């Protein structure tokens, strides 16, 4: 019998991607759906690509909390804007309630000061949460024992999976980490914004929240510092790209003396040899966002810039799949004892 999954925030891009993945999942079925501004509307009005769910009504978030519908689900996905899921999570019993996967940032950061600095409010932390990046060393075992998982951010996912093994093995040095990453417009969510209009975005690349202002910066610092075993400084420049979805991230840091491209490539190959969603590309092939479209995969390539004495890692992900909904499904698969790839594809869609 399928286990029931509720989605809070079902009308957004990440919520819609969750519904798409859940509709084909062998062990999960779509249960109650909740939203705020979308309450009372049918799924087919918002996500017209999901005909099997088109008649299901999105309920007001408050009705889900007070009627106990969330408590009766086996899994609750919180696909809400940052700062909104903490309040809901506190009203779901940790001992007797469902597994909770938070796709927002509310439970990712261990440092309350980092949250208040980058998100501008008190920390919404509630209970014990596990950071859910399954391919990091030891993470999968922790996720399997957890009932509450903080899904990583999209930018930190691509950056960490490319650089963390190199820092952990000492091939890249834990200082002066520079990240420049381009993302599609869905990374900004579904709210209307003049800067995201087609006429503003088409044919143009633009940096935003540069100079350490982007809210994913402390998450990158936290994850890479854990991998390195020491504090890491990160300079992050995000770039808005004229495409709906995808992230191409270039991360560099000083290389250890004598390290070659073959050394760093072998490190990634050895770390990810048995990971179905991570592919280290062959020599001379560089990641493209088009190749991971619709998949839960991460494509990686690496080089050592001998003249600059820096390791350079390029990663490509689909920000709505491995960067959000797909990773959330992967995490709940691990918690519930399914194959981690259940309902997910490693192959992309092209052209």
C-alpha cells in the first residue's frame, strides 16, 4: 500500500515539481495539498502539465493544520517561501507525526546568527533536523534515522557536491573559495516580479545579490567547512540566466602543492563511484544545464589551473529537481527505506 504524501505550498514551482515526481512514485501517493493564495483552486488551473491531479483542490494551509490532515499523512513536504515552514513544523508532532521534509531554508543553518543576518528574522528552528545532502560522507545514514530533514538549497547542492570531496581529501585548500553560478528564473520562485519578465530576461545575463549578500552563502560556508574540517570563506556571485531552470556553478579554490587535474578527477570518481545521480564527465567534456534537465543528476568536471594554482570545479544541476523536489524525494526514499532512486530519473530530457 502506498504511503500518503501531503504537500504544503503545492502551487509553486518546487511544489509543482514535487507533484510531478510523486504522481509517478511507486511507493507514495499524493494526499492533501495546501496553499495560501492558491487555496480553493484546482491543481489543473495552476499546473496544467499534471492531468492526473487536475481535479484535486488546494486547501487553505490553516485548514490542514487544524483538521489534522497533515498529522494523518505519512510524509509532509513543506515547499514554502523561506521563513514560513518553521511555524508549521512546530505544530506537527515529532514523536507521532509524519516524516517532514522542509524544502525551505528554515532548518538548514546551525548558526542562529547566520539565519538572522541573511534572512532578517528570529531563527525558526524547531526540533532536531538532519541536513539532507545524501551523497556527502555519512549523510545517508543520518538521514535514514531522521524524521525531519532539511532539504539543501539549490546553489549549495551543486557547489558542495563538486568541492566537498576535494576539501576533505586535502587536494583543495580551505581558503579563498570563489563561486560564480548562473541559475534559471525558476530559482526566484513564482511571485510576479518585473525583473523576471521575459522581456527583461531574454538575451541578458545579470548578476544579483553579489558581494556576499545572497542567502545561500552561509549554507555553502557551513557545508564546505564541515567537509574541510576548518572554517572556509566563500565569495559567491549569483547570475540570472535567460532560461527557466538549471544551475551551472563554477567553484575554485587554491590547490594543494603538486596536485594535478588527474588527481582531483580521480578523487571525485572514487567518492562518487557508487552514486547513481552523480556523474564525473570524461576528460574534455564540460557540464551543461541542458543535459540534466528534468533529472535528479549532478554533472561534474574539474581541472587544475596550474598557472593560477587553483582547483576549478564546474557542476550542473536542475534547480527544481536535484536542487529542490527531486532531492526531497530522494531524502524521503532514504527515510522510508525505499530505493533512493524511486520515482526519480538519472537521465535528462533534451533538446
